[in-house]
C-alpha cells in the first residue's frame, strides 16, 4: 500500500521508498526512512497534500511524493 492511499488518523510503518536519490535524500533528512512509524494528521481538500507525524515532527508532503513511499498499516 502507498502512503498516499492512507486517510487521516491512519498509522503505518514505512517499508520502502521508490524514488530518485535527491528526493530520497530530502525525505531521509526529515526522518522519513524504512522502518519508521508515522501517522496521518491531515489531508488537504482534493487530497493534493498531506501532513504526517514522524517522531514528533509534522511534515507536509505532496501526494506525488507520498505515492513513492510503500507502507504497511498498523
């Protein structure tokens, strides 16, 4: 399942990030990496962006970026 498919309130663990190295590096700098638990805090109207909580840090992602992250719900 992709991160972009989750809804507000869902919790998940990151399994894989399938993107180019520049985006992967940026995501890693925010704490988004394999094995990390996260929760979906907000989704914009039209679901163009989403806000996730990783280690007490709120991170905004575009849905295109979230669709490159494979997760498993918990």
